[in-house]
C-alpha cells in the first residue's frame, strides 16, 4: 500500500488531471466515485492550498466522502516532510492517521472553532479519540467511518446516486443522515436510553446536530470512558439499522443491551485474568485495551463469586472438563434466590477439544433450561471463545459453526443473553463437568445436585471470607 501511495505522490507533483487520470489509489479500479458535475477544476493541484495541503473545503464541495477519504490518504507535497497524509487501516497506520488529520485540520480549523477539541498549538486530538480509544479495532474502524461521514446511510447513497430518496428506511420520519441514524431514529433513541441505565453514557443533551462533524464534537466533549461507550453503542445501532434495512428480524432491544454489556465485561474479565483463556486473551491484549481492563477490573473483582440472577430471571452456568480423550460437561440452572432448578452432567464420547466440549455444554444446558423454566435466561460460561462465537452470531466460520448456529437458534426461543464469567464464579458447573467425565453417564437432578455441587453452592451463598 505504501508503494502505491508513493507512486501517487509523485504523480501529484506533476500535472495530474482530476477527472481523467487515475490518481486515487482505490482498488481495483483506481478511480474516483464522485461525478464531475459542475466542477470546473481541472488539475489536482487546484485542490491544494498555497502550502501544498489539501483544501478540505474544496474536497467537500466536489467529492463524496468515500473519495475524500481516499484523497486524504495521499501525501500531497514532499516539501512538508514531517507530515504524512496517508492512512492505512493496519495498526501501524495509527500515527499516519494522526498526522494526516493534523495536516487536514490545519486548514479546516481556519474556518471552524472547536475550542474543546483543539490544543493550544492547533493540533486536534480528535483522531486519537478514535484510534487510541479502548474499544476493539473493528469498532474503531467503524467510528472512523462515522467521523468521516462515509457510512452508507441513505443521504450518502443518494449523493452517490444509489438511492433516490434520503428518507429514513427505518422510520420514514426524516432524511437519514448520520445524525438521524444514531441520535434520532426510534430504535437508536430506545437503545441509548436502555444502555444509559447500564453505562455511564453522556447526557443526551450533548447530542447536537452541529453539522457533518457532530460525532467528532461529541467525542471531543466526552471523557475516555464515555467515548468507548458511545462508540460501542453506535456500532450496535448501526448493526441493528442494517438488519432492519435488509428486512431481517432485528435482535430484540434486551439482546442488544446484553450484547453490549457482556462485550465490554468480557474484555475486562479476560484481562484481569488473561490465563483464563490464553488464545483469546492474547488477541485482546494485543489491541491495547489494557487500560480499560484495569479500570474495569475492580468491578470484576467485586463479583468474584457466582452472582444470583435478578428477580424474574434464571441463570444457567455451563462448563466442560477434558482430559485426554475423555470429556464431560456440566450444566446448572438457578433462580433469583440461588436455588437449584436443575443440575446436570454428561459424558462426551470421543471429544478432546475443550472448545467443542464447552459449546456442547452450552447447547445442552440451554435446551434443558428452556424445558425447565419459562423465565428469561442469563447464560454464563467461563469459555470466552465460546461466548464470543455465539455473540458474534452468523459471522462464525469455524469448524464449530454448526453448533454455534444451533445454540443461537435455541436461544432465540427465549429472551436470553450470554456472558463470560470467570472460573471462580463457575465452580458448580465445573464440578458437574468433572463428575460427568469421571462417572461417564448423563444425569439430571431436578431441584438438587450431587453432594459436591451442593457444597459449592452452600459456600457461594455463605462466603466465609466475604466483604464486611
Ligand atoms: Zn429513522
């Protein structure tokens, strides 16, 4: 990619025609998407200011956001050696994004005053708000597309002549620009309000439609934690919006709430004890989320014991135990008082894969839970990878995708949500899984469990060394 940019950069310094030459490094066509329209400019150099920087105002006047994004990747002049106007989605592209934005915003800041997002030297830290935030990289990429107004909402599609009307395809009340999608559309407002009960979101009065930069303003006026919450929430809203637009059955609001809450808490849990799940733990630590985990760690530590579900819900815990070719799984369902509805174990023949055993435990546990209770279901597994596969939904392409699909199908029969729990909060199902593996038989205890499980539950409900 860097190589491609270099060739483009050389071209820009010569006479390059805006509408005839292929000067934008877009794969595979290498052309602009914007139509020429009434643009009278001919040369690429006319899109720059006297310092050789891109003239953002002109870019915004004549190009669609998707093209502006590509154009801003190009370093316009070698005379400004320190600035590098390029963007690469790879991790090592973070710093070029920042310098690119600095370069671009020097020009923009002549026209707009964003005191809150400007440091004294005029360098806006806005891009850091996204690329250094505490959310997963895919959410950062999404936030970046939102900040550059390059999401395919109906207003942008109309500009690209891909739609005829910008009216919101979900509610039909207003034109669907990015502000409408995330701040005004009905489902977005509802999900924001629900999540505000769980997360410390910024006040809704901070959602102001100040122009295409509204999201950048919002990030600038929000603290680090709030930014992470907002990005995660908007990411989910965009997912739900796409489901609705594509006429799929959208996930119920409570599923979205569970998804979002568990997503961040899974990230925090794995960091507080990365050895819980070495495969995933490594992947997440690599994304630079340590800081967020540290902050959230205290919450996790406070719940080091199994926690009862809220009134009107039941909680299922599942676990697997694998030793050589022998595997077992354990499942236990409890009510809001911590009483056992059922506990169960089973031996799994010919299974030596922990992840497979964990998924089978979930499948069996959820099926049983739906049989033995009518209440909404909280599901906990200490296998982060399994939880993430289920939360990730249909995108799963692993060799266990069919089990994941079955689990999701069963979960849809009941209002349910799944979260990752630490092993120390999952002891009862763990001992059931051991029991199943060693006893080599399936058992279901209704309203009770084997002695070892009853002991554990007794200890959980009456902790000896609990906080005063
Ligand atoms: Zn709408």
